[in-house]
C-alpha cells in the first residue's frame, strides 16, 4: 500500500537559483551592508527592503504558489502602509500596527517552511535551505518582538535604548532595530553576550523562550534529517 507524502513544489532551476541569490543578498544586506552606512532614512529603507526580499525569496523558492505570494504581498503592503503613516504622523499606534503586520508576515513564512520540513520525505537542497531560513527568520521574528515590547514598555531592556516619539528619527529607530536583531541572534545561539539585559518579566520570558527554541530547533531538525535519510532507500 502506497503512502502519500508531500514534497517540495517543483520549480525551474532558474527560479531556484534566483531565490537562493535573493535570500543570500538579503542576509548580506542585513548583517553587513546596512550597519556600515550612515544611520539615516536610506539605511532604514535598506533594512526593511532586505527583510522583505529575504522572506519573499524564501516563500517563492520553497512553495512557488501564487496564492502564497498574494498573501505575503498583502501583509507586506499593510506593513509598508502603516509604517509610512507612523513616520508621517509620528504615531505610536501606527508603528505598532505596522510591526504587528511584519511579525505576522515573518511568522507566516516560518509556518510554511516548517510544514514543508515536517512533511518532506526526501533530503535535498530545498529541505536544507528551508531549515536555514527558518533559523534566520526566527531570529528576525524575535527581534521584532523585542522591539515591540521595548516600545510599548520603555526600558524593558538595559543597553538597547528607549524610543522617544517626541524626538523620533530614523537613526533612533534603526539603532534600536539593529540592537534587538543582534540581541535576538545572540539569544537564539545562547551566546549570552551581556551588553543588553532584559529587565521586566515579559522581556525575560521572551528571552527564555527564544533560547529554548534555538536549542530545540537544532535538535529537531537534525533528528528529522537523519530520520528522512534512513527511511528513504538510496537510488542510483
């Protein structure tokens, strides 16, 4: 009796290479290009565009369905719209709505990738790429959570700064975003650098949850890859 297994959607080699390159350049822009520029509007714009390129490239190469892209673009446009309004009107509420959409957008991509990983019956480049992207997107998602938490409750993290909407600037926002991105990946890898410290209970809980996720994710992914590798017979 044959069992039905879900595989990664077949896409052309050209599309696959384009997706890999898009995700690669997005990661390079986030961690290497953006930090060396002067902190201004264009740096902020580059960071947001890099996030967008990373997620869209990942969704497209793994799934390739038009419906997935439509949902992703809808969430993305909502984020851009409210983010623009927040700077135009110096509105705290608009900014929280914008980053709420961005968090949903990132979580949406993670869910798609995890579903593909857990349902796949073949170890290939797409499966390994999916695991890497889930790890990167998880760090970005928790960075957004920390940013939202520190904006709603200023002073939740020592060493990250406080966002003052009375004197809002792209430098201030970019600086906090990148600080929390750095803190998120340090926590995800359980490095514990110590220069940024959670102070209230919610900030500590988010940090603890990310640390646990980082450890469990690596264990689960390795176990899944080994399981698939031994279950599928080798073919010539």
